[in-house]
């Protein structure tokens, strides 16, 4: 995502990203799955084919396109594929927790795969709500905003560690995602998660994990 933003600052890349979106929708499976690689020249297995952090490109790339161009007509074209993927995530979730794929897959300190999966699902729902509002569909926007709230509640329920006063066991990604995406609704928990994140970075000689 940061690389794509850099490209957009440097060049008029709207047509390139529109083409990427067509590749993504072409690769989407009938059940809604979006493979990690589009076009899918090689079929991988497990999280290397089905990982929310990659599959969410069917939602987040059009969302970024909308942010940069303001073209709601492009969102309307992509909408069926986006809703199909949201339904796919929902179908695979258990008790409101998204199925993990690759997760934070090269961390120094391991974190549950569901942590990033839940965070990306939340990001997707927020993006869907914003795009629906941009298309003038207030009812649909409200639906996805409500879904985002439920996803955030599950993140808090599943990953908050009251003994350590942080998310999970204090891993940086678990704190950063809750804070950066705005999933943490409690002011006290936000302060605790931020303190945990900063302390961990400092303790490692100002290094990220």
C-alpha cells in the first residue's frame, strides 16, 4: 500500500491501478475468494493462496483509487466483486473472528494469524462504508459501519490481555493495528497499548519487530 501511494505521488497511475483491479476481479473465484496472486499463473496452497491481507486488494485498491480520483463510477463497477469477497470472509469467520492466512508472517516475535486477518477485515468494512456513502447508498454504508464495529469488538474480545494490559502478549503489530486502524475504542486501552508499543520499541534499541 505504501508503494502504491508513492507511485501515485510520482505519476498519474490511475489507469494502471484500474487495470490491476480488472486482473483481481478476473482471478476471483466463484465462491468469492481472491487469490494472493492475480493473475493466478500458479496456484499455491493454504495462506499463500488465501490470505485476507492480500485478498483484500479487491476492496482496498479500488478504495485507494476512489480516494485519489473521486470516481464513484469506478467503485460501482467493482462493487459486486467487493461484496462477494466480504461475504467470503464472513462465511469463513468463526464467532466473529476472521480466518487467518499468512498473518504477520515474518515477525521477530510471533503473533496469532487472526490478529492481522481481523484487522484487515475491519479495514475492509470501513472502506466499504466510505465507498457506499460516496455512491449515495446511506443504508449500505450504515450496514458496513455496523459490521466494522462488531469486528472491532471481536478484536478487543479475542486479543486484549488484561494481565499484561495490552493486546496479545505485547507484540508490536497487535498494538499498532489496533491503534493505527482505530479499532481500540477505550481511551484507557489506547493509552496502555501505546505505552506497550513504545516500551517494546525502546527496549529493542528502537527496532521494529
